[in-house]
């Protein structure tokens, strides 16, 4: 069972029920946002249970009305004046993202409610991920001056056509059925059946993939997206979001917006034009590079980008974006530079540059030592 005092206070609750292990992300008031303590506890449970021969099936769920809303922006903002204040939580979570995606036991995510940004890294790579009509997915990072992280420069780059660029640049939301149709989750189950599904999985008491799949399929529904779904605009998305630069993508969208049946493009353009110009350029380049990178390569690149953004190497847009969104809540960020044409390619090159080898995110090469490379054994921890 989970350590520390009362269950209500634990930000991650772990339960052991015979051969089943249940993880509940337990920060409901913060929509289960990723905090340093949450990452630390989650990593401990997952490592211990992968090594525990009795543990066969891992179920991950969120308390309250969210699955996980992604990184806790307040943690980032509060650390803005202290050098590398958030380095440890970033390092630990990106490192954990690799382990979640290569986990040796059968995992099922029960994704009821918001699953955004880094939170969706606990959904997308799992063998089984179950969403409901109340699930909402998005990667909205560019809107507050950040970038598509936690492995999403890898996952987005592998979506059909140029849907990945669309999601990274617009922060477009997908519903439960759309998430399954796009390949970002495996099953759609109506929300009123989720509790019963969890009970059945626990009763199954097995990690056998076929058996788990059979149980989920008893509860799941066929997915048919609405006629108005963004997924039915794939050819237009491909046409516009395949362009070489953010400027050309916007120009292409502007041309298409005036044509009949393209009313949906107006809101897309409005959102992109309100986002950080620097963040848009980083996101496009990162997802495009992701097409030719492995997941470890993407996570290492994303670690560099995040640290450079947190260190304001070329821009302070992320802190300004969080201020406007969650601190002052004026929704009027003052981006610097203020327009796409002022974002210098040379500066972008700077934040994509590899770090010294020992300062990179240490993702283990060998299966035998797959839980090596932890933050506490990195030069960063030794510096503190």
C-alpha cells in the first residue's frame, strides 16, 4: 500500500490487489497536474512493480474529473527566479516517459476527463488506453510559449498525414471518440461503465494481453466520429500543415478560410496568431525532426528544449504565457519577439544543440540496466 499519512493527502495512491496494481493520480483540485512529488511516487511504484514477479497488470487512473492536465504550470512559474529550479522534475518525468512507453507489464489507462500535454504521456504509449465521452485531449503548449514535450514530438510525428503538426501548432482538442480514431488511445467506453470495467479487470487478476483485451472489448463501443470532426478535415489539414514554415502554414490557412465549407479554419487561425511565435516555430521543427528520430532521441531533444526555455536562453515567452494564462489571467501575453518574421533561425538552432554527453537525459541503452540513468546519479544532482 501507499506510504505516508492519510490516503487523501497522497498525491499518488498505489494499491496492491493480488496480481493487480492500481495507481490513482490524486491531486483532483489541481486536475492531477504533474508535480515533483507526483513524479517521484509514480516512478517508485512503476519500477517496484515492474520488478515484482507477482504484479501482472497495472491500472492507471485519475481522481476527480481529470485524468491528468499535464505539467503544473505554477511549479514552473514559481521557479523562474531560481536557476534550474525545475530541472529535477523535468529530468525525472522525461526519463519516466521512456520507461512507461517500454514497460514490461501490461498497463491499462482509464482516462476519464482531461488528458493534456504531459498527462497524455500516461495514456498514449500504453498497451491499453480507455477513454470516455468526457475525455478531452490536447497539446496546447504553444499557446503559453512552451513546446510539444513528454514524447509528443515522437507521437505526433507518427499520426496520419500532418495531423501531428495541426495538434502541436493549434492546441486543437480531440474528444474521446476522436482520440481513438486518431490512434492515440485503444478503446472507447461510455463513462457509466468505467467503474464496472475497473472491477472486472481487478477480478480478472491477470496481465494476459488477450484476456485483458477481451474484458475491455465487452465494455467498449464502436467509434464513429461526427461529421464535423476535425478528423474529417484531414485532406485540408495535410494541404496546409505540410508547408515548410509556420508563415507558409498560416498563409495557406488564410487562403483556404475564404472558401465555402471551411468555416472551421477561422478559429484555428485566431488561436495560432495568439500563440507565441517562438513556440510555434520550435513546435513545428521539433515534430518534423521527430519523424526521423526514435523515442529516446525525441525525449533527449525535448529535455534540451525545455531546459533552454526554462533558462530563457532565447526568449522569456513561457513565463509570460503562464503569467497571462494562470497568474494575472488577463489572456494578453506580450510575446518577444512579437511576430514570426522576427524569430531568428540561428537562435532556434541554439536551443536544439545537443548538450555535453553527460548532461543529456540519460536513457539506458541496455535492457539489463533499464532503470539506470536516474536523476540522482546525474551530474545535475551532484552539482546541488
